[in-house]
C-alpha cells in the first residue's frame, strides 16, 4: 500500500497461496460499427472479473519469482482461458510482486483455475514459486465500474518470451475504501468531480473497477472479503512525471476541496500502488491509451 501460489495444498500456508458510392460507404460503415461493437464486447467480457493480486515475498526473491512466472505461468494460464493483464514490481516495496489476472465470468474463473492448478505446468514449477512467498492472500476481486471501464489492453498481444528491460513507465493503482453508509454513487462523484481534476493535473485514467461481491468459487485461493473498494489505474511516463502531477495537485485549491469531500466517502486515505511493469507485462505505460 498476494495468490496464485498454492501447493494444492502443502508446502505453504493457504494464504501464500474484446460497389457503388453510398451503398459501399454504408456497407463499410456497418462493418466498422460491427467490428467496434465486437471489440467492445470482447474487451468488456475479458474484463468481467479482475483479480488485483499483491504478493509479499522473502527478501531478495522477487526476481526469482518474476523469472519463473514469465517463463512458465503466463502462457500456462492463458491457454486455460485467463488473461494476464499486467505484472509489476512495486516501487515502494522491494519484496512485493503485484499482478492483474482477468476472466470472462465467474464460472470461467473456477474452471480455468482448476485446470491450471491441477495441470502439469503448475506442478512442475510450484515448489520454486512457493519458496519465494511469505503471503499471497492480499487479493481483491473486482469488476469494471461500468461497461467499457475495463482495460483496453486486455486483448493486446503479449510481449515475447525474450523481452527484457524495465523502462516501461509507471502504472499507479489508487484504491479507495468506501463507506457503505454514504448515500449516492461514488462512480458519479469520481467521474464528475475527481477525474477532471486528476486529468487536468497531468494524470490519466486507464480503467475503473469496483468490488465484485460474488462468492469466491475457488476457495483454495483466498480473497479479501467484506470490503467495498473503488480502484482506478493511471499511467505516467516515469517517476518524475508522477511526482510532477502530485505537485500540481498539492497546489490546487479545487483538489484540496475535493479531498475534503472525499472524506465523506472513505474511512481512510487512498491507498496507492506505484508499479513498474515487468518485461512481459501487457499493461505498460508506454503502450497504453487513456480512456
């Protein structure tokens, strides 16, 4: 401010674990419209269920985990119907690995997880992965805040297996812990009040999610329950760009007023995760588009 890695179920604790003149033009327009609708539908479907997963690791083990994950678990999970949207090093914690995994729906989630964790790839590499872990139970189950608010990058191609380097900007996740007693719709407050100020200061909004309260139907991997959150994701070219945006916000009277109004909605400060995309992350600040 953690999981994929279970041992089905030994070695680590359970917590570690989208021709002619007018006639041709009309046809082209219809085709483009249909293609766009199909893409929107595919993107929305692929974002229907999102896991925000934070893993706490033993000191010095993050690159070990990233190596085994990117070599084996990315395609290994995607072939079963999941999407690995992003994998990240937490900039504020050297022992934290953060990643995003999505599914078309909850039944698809249960089926995909069962196939992967009963499969040969997981069995072959789970010991190495689990040995890096302290805790893997810091998991938020989310859904898009509204149709079209999920990640567009969900259907982008994966970077190649030999991708290397780390200059992929900064992705920031902002987690708002909401009071259930406050009347109204926080999404309206965010989009009408907070988001315009955030953007005018140099920020972006890539995607917006809220808690998915449906029951966890894969109990071997625990999730956080009983919380109401709103999460938005942003991109910055680098840490300097992020710091500049914060300075602009700090000088803004409008932002300070909105921060005061925010206290009616939340019972604690916004939790921010400053994240550096790994080499094989789909979600990279240099390639994403703002909504």
